[in-house]
């Protein structure tokens, strides 16, 4: 996990009390390979983390545990259960009991109503309250003036590749990153890996919340597929550029069009497909297509 | 989707009334590539499907829609909301309203209790009722006498590769397969692709239920990662051999050990890693390791 290096306003910003309870991310186990040879391999951690808010049990997240406090914060933010980081007093993660205890100033917003809604919405590819997410997407208007350069896209992919430490060692995780986006290129602000795509994106939302980072001039990168939920979460974070090394679903595509998000899939080794809003993309690194 | 070709006992078996409402799986959209060239690409469908049981709304699944009736049946089976296929009267999928209406003889088992449990368990990598799944895993005892040959493993991987039509065209889906396993090799019984791993495995559980297929002498194959949920579901279906082209998590590994499941990961191009219970694996296709 890469934490933000930007400490601007760090002293004046409100910050809840947080534990720092990252878990070891990989574990070594015995294997046999196709030759029958004994070996060892690393596997990614997967742990239940039950979230309690003001002592009420909310749900259990299955997570790698690399950024549990940010994950819980981002979950509450993305589910719109809490409006403002100032409403969070503390997040205490205790792996002895696999619990994250959250304390708020004013409780959660419409919790019972949202719990009831969950009935009809959970079970999507991600275990989140989908209907509730969709309900708010009509309000999202992404900034139209940003531009993403092809050279910046390539630089970002290279930066992410260097940070994928757990994936390289053990596989079985997805990575999500938030990067700055300027005339001169990009800088990796956060990078989180987790066993669930939805966890990695929630953890980044939590870090942005903590640091007061706005998504409007950023790029969101994920190694995972761009399903409806990933697009909705990126839109809620206000990020106009969404990049994936994988493919996308039709519903992800439709929502990206609706909110005006530039969506780039299959971004591997200087190849990519641009799926929406090409007007904001600058082909500054295009190479001539080889003649047949 | 490959339906079972085995029609043994088909006439005498009970079968609920089912619609056959598979949706088109891929959609074509406009793209620009890295050269700025206009093109078209296929993307995988993703659709909400709200499940009603005896007119009560249960949850919404996000699915490709290739096997919606089997998916709903398998979901109810794997969540242990219904004990027997004979308790299902009908499953009617209507995409005009994105709804699957299930009618039962005797209602669901402990629905309210399970709905309450969901609070603490949903949100895992898959949106299913994890705690409830784990509660039953202690009862699972997989058959110990089966053997899996290396040559059969290779043959299975090749069979699956041929059937991955949606993945090849559009990506963004996971495939799951159930195969027979005998002295002479294997045969693909079911193959399902979906935008969610958990949906593909549920759909196969539904097909097995419909056809009265036992898992004890079968192999379960998935293109996706072997997380706790995948291992638990394979164990509940009674399948002793679980194969993936991807990696695994520590919790998936621990549960496989607990239930006595032979687990094979990273099965790509005649390479693989055997993670548990090697005594049931027969190295009949091992090639000598090249000398350094």
C-alpha cells in the first residue's frame, strides 16, 4: 500500500482516531508442481473483518487486510452511510477478534432503511448495496475540462506495475490506484491491493476522504474489470478518467456514458481501447500503424 | 453454456417449471485504439436480476444472464434456503422487469433468521451469506477414494479452453465447469460463464440439482481465484477436486485442508501447483525436469 506523500494541510485537517492494523499480506504454503517436485508458494491473505458502527454490527468484509481502517471508512462513504469524515470519531481494528469498531458523532444515515434495501440489492458481483449506489448516480456530473494524455496513461501503467508487490508474489489480488493528472504527467497518490476489487476501491475512497483529496483532476486505475459497481464508485469519487488493464461490462459502459466518464480498458503494454468520450483524450504518443 | 448431455432418468426425475430466458451475452460498442483508429469491440452483458420467492423480494444478482434459472436455483441451494429441488414449483425469469419469480411448496428455510445473519456476513468478495456457508462446512466430508490423473487435468483444461466463447469474445467474465472423472479421462458436463465467479458456480450447483448429479466423482474447474467462498461452495457440492487457472487465498487453502479437498491452482499450459492432498493425484504425465 502506498500512502499519500502529500502532507499539505495535514495539521489543520480533521482526522479520526485510527489504529494502524495492517496484516501480513502473504503466507507461504507447501506445493507440488507438474513434475511432482516439492516447493513453496505464497498465497494472499483473506480474512473476515466484521464492521461495528456505534456497537451495532453492520456486515463482514472479506479482505486482505492491508488497509483495514481506510477500507472501513471508504465502505461507509461509498454506501453513503456517513456524509462527512468529521462525523467519524474513531476506527479501531482488532484482528484478535476480526472486528473493526467505528464510532460516529451522529450515527449512520438512514441505516435501517438502507439495511432493508440491501435485501434487494446485495449479491451483485461485489456484496455492496447496489440499488442505493444507483439511486445517487443521477446527481453525478464529472468535470468536463480535464484532459488525459496517452503518454500519461503509459506512465501510469508503468508506475502501477512497479507497485504490485502482492500480486507479483502471490497473485489472487486486485490492485487499485489513484493518480494525479497534469500537463507534465502523473504521480501515484494511493495504491491498494485486496482480494476483492470492491475493497480496493473502497480503501482508496477512504484514503481520499481522510486526506481531503478531490477526484476531479485525478485518474483511477484498476487491474480488475470495469463492472457497473466500479464505474459507479469512481463516479461517486468524482474521477473523470477510469483505466483498467481488464475488460468491461455493458452496464459499466452505459453508466460511464451517462456520467460522462472517459473509460479505458485493456490497457496493457501500450495497447488500450478507449470506450467513451474520446474528446478528452490526447493522442500524444500514437505510433503510426504498421502497414500490412 | 453447455447443458448436460446425460438424459439418464430424465423422465422419472422431478423437474420444476422453468422458463428458458437466457439473454444475449455480448454487445458491440464503439472504440478507439492506441493508434486513434475507430473500431468495434464486444463487451459482456451485466444485468440486475431481482429474485422473488413466493412474492417476497430476496435480493438482486448482477449477472450475464446466460443461465438465469439455474443461477437462481443454485443460489437458493448454496444459501441453504431450500433443502430439495422437489420443494421448488417454478422459476420464471422475465427480463422485461429484470425479475426471477420462484414459487416453492413450503417456503424458505429460516429465511428471517438468515436475512438477519446476512447483515454480518454479506460484503465478502461475493455478496453471499458467508457466515451461513461456514456454519455448515464442519459437516462436509469429501470422498477419500477418488483419484485425479495429471493427464485428465490437462484434458479438462483443454476442454474448457474450447468452450470459453464469451471470454474469448468479450472478456470480463469467469467460467466454471463441472467434469466427470474416470480411469479413462473426463467429460465436460456443464460450463457456465458469468460476470461474477459466485454466479457461475451457483448456476452449476443449480444444474446439478436439476439433474440430480452428485459431486463426489467429479472435478470442479474455475477460471477464477480460489477464495474461501469458491472452496466452500465446491465442498457443499461434494466435489473433491477443485482446479483453477488462477491463484488462491490463504483462507481458501485452509478450508480445502479442513474438508479434505485436493486443490490445484495456476493450471495453465501443463503447468500447475498442487496445494493439498497430493495422495489423490496421479502423476501419469510428468515429464522429466530439464537438468540445469
